[in-house]
C-alpha cells in the first residue's frame, strides 16, 4: 500500500513538473478588458491562431484602474482594452501605462486617435451625434452643438448627466475649440433649453424623442445601431425610427468623436507580445470585425463599414487630437458643477 502511494505521488509530481514546463513555454498575455467578452473573444482566438500567443481575458468593467493600482508591481496585466478617452487619460495620469513605439500602429491609426508618446491607441471611434425628431424638426434646422443653446430650442432638448464621461469629453472639445468662457455660456444655454433634468442613458434620449418629451437628444452613434437591431427589446426599434441622425458641425470643425482603445501596462513583462496584440487589432481584417460588432467606426482608413453604420451617412469628424481634448476634462467637470447642470 505504502509503495503504491509513493508511485502515485511520484507520478503526480512528475506530471506537475511536466505541466509547468509546458505552461512556461506557452506564450501568453493577460488582458484587462472593459469591453464585453462577446465583442472580443473571436478576435482574440484569431490572434492566438496566428501568433501562438494565448490571451487570458479578465473582464473588468468597473474599477479597472483601481485594481491595477492596487496590484502595483505585482499586477499580472500586460494590456488593457477600454472605452473613452477619459478612462485612458486617467490611466496616463496614474502613471501605469508604458510608452509604445510601433511603425504598424503609427501606420494604421491616425495621429488624432493615439497618444503622442504612444501611451494609448484608439481602435474604434464613435461620434457624439444628435437624435432629432423626424416629425417635429425640419431637416437642417438643428445642425450644430451651438444650435442646442439657441433659445428657439427652449424646452426641447434632452441629455444624460453632464458628469458622464461622454458629455465631459464633448464639453472638453468645446473648451478646446472656443475657450472656457464661451463653453460656459454654451452650457448655460443648453441647460436653459432642457425639457427635463439630465437623466437616463443615451438610448433614453431617443425614447424621450419618441415619447414627445423633447425634440433633440444627444447620444453616441452605436446606440442607434443597437436600437435598430434590438430583437430582445423591439420597442427600441420604434425609438430609433422616431429620430433622424444628425452629425453636428459639418459646416465647421466636424463632429466630436471619442474612441475605444488599448494600452500596454508599464509593469508588463511581456510588452512585445502585448504590442503584437494591439497591432493585430489595428489590422484591416480585425478592424472590420471589431468595429462592426458594436456599430462603431474603424480607425484604420479604407476599412469597410457595417451597412447599418454606413446608412447613417458620411461625416467629417473633429480633427483635434483626443489627448488635446482630454486636457480640458477637469475644466469641463468644473463647469458642469459650477452651472449646476444636472440640477
Ligand atoms: Fe456607451
């Protein structure tokens, strides 16, 4: 009995040694993702098949930065995938990102959508557009963010909380282009035009237009696609049907866009493999799949759009570098408080 146990234990130990030897040889990286697994899993599998690098995903929707900071030098994370310039900038400010120099990324991603020192890279864009009532607003009547502060829209505009990342970035872009004083009077004009206190998410603004609560809502483009294709909640198709998509400021600086993006962590011991993953995500075939899944725009030029996204029309985006816009986020947040925008 004793010798039998010894043989079993010996076999188990040998097995363990072999397993860890194989494990050490498998190239793998750890990715912290704010993006939902269904959006990225097929792409990551294709990357692994092509590169031999396995990607372990930790789905961290809330508190990703806090987690990375708490893990400190011991953080197993090599790269992050997240949405909004605000979140990427918070990581820059926290000093957790590594500068990356990559000819592939520089070729695939326009300069406006990547950090000047390579601390983050945009992979998709989304425009902050207007959902305008088809019935109650004539085509061309509302054509810019500035129009939203026009007294003729009194009581006709809906928006989510001014403190939300999407609106902070939009306001930061207005501060960049027009200065803080002009941005403040714009914000006060917009507040005076609201049909109700800022509330709900982006889709709730389309719902409000559908219900006649207001005539103009502010939202990100991909929500239009999500509503138009929502078989689980078909009522959202009616919300989408009630609105016309307007890309603001086409006669001027262009429509404000934001990004989803990726970054390599300073503490990563596998930076080359992490960069390879981001390079893969910026390649044409991956860009098409990645952008299509969430009705977003690829950052790489020449990549075909999802037909539904295409159907909303072509537009000129604001060409300002997102890191320049992001530099005004703190002022934007202060203006939201100062004007009591949400109250
Ligand atoms: Fe969103």
